[in-house]
């Protein structure tokens, strides 16, 4: 029986809660999440705890911020001009912007008006201890193409 290991495509159902037990995110019934194990498709703390599990296994994984979405940074960013963003933005959306060194880095929209967009360097879940409840649905070896791309293809994966 195959177990979760590097270069395998893993399908899971999950519920993600915070310390208060409030649900932050969850896979939908009939729409499990699929990812490529060992390629940082999911937060490292969860990936580590899924290693070696098999189909049908259920587990609770508690992931500290440093193995999840990181600790919140203290950096404050200048607001960016609204016209630098597409029409249909929402709070919580992620964008890649160039920093002062010309490197691309991810930012998240906090709020915006007609003039400016306030962004934050932190993932919205930075600093949050993550409580995952996971059920392993399927495990299969990745195809050569998937390994080359570093992500899953086909249903629920990348379409291209
Ligand atoms: Zn691809």
C-alpha cells in the first residue's frame, strides 16, 4: 500500500481551524484538495505531518506559525496607487510587486478605495497557529510532466 512520500500526488479533505476553533478554510464536499507532495505546494508544517500516511488515515495536525504562513512582519508599506491594480480586486487577494531591489515579493491587499490600495507583506494567516483536520483520500505517483512543473495536472489540478 502506498504511503505519502515525495513526488506523489495526494488528495485530501481538510478543515482548517484557528485556536478558537473557528473554521478558516475547508475543502468542499466532492471537491477535495490535491497537491504534489514534497514541492512546497502546501504549508511545510502540514506537509511534514502528512509524510508516511496512507489512504483512509485521518489526522489532526497542529502547525505553528513558523511552519505555516510565517510570523507577522513589522514592516509597514506605503499605499500603492489604485490604478496599478486590476478592476476587480478584493481584500485578501495576493499580488506580486517589485521591491526596492527589483525582486518580486508577494503582498496581500488589506483595504482599498478609489485612490489607493493598502497592502501588507504578511499572508492573512501569518502569526496564526493552524489546526488541520485531514483525511487522506487518494495517493498516486506523479507523472514526469507534473514533476517538471512542480504541481498537479488534471482534475482539481492545473489546467493547461
Ligand atoms: Zn503544469
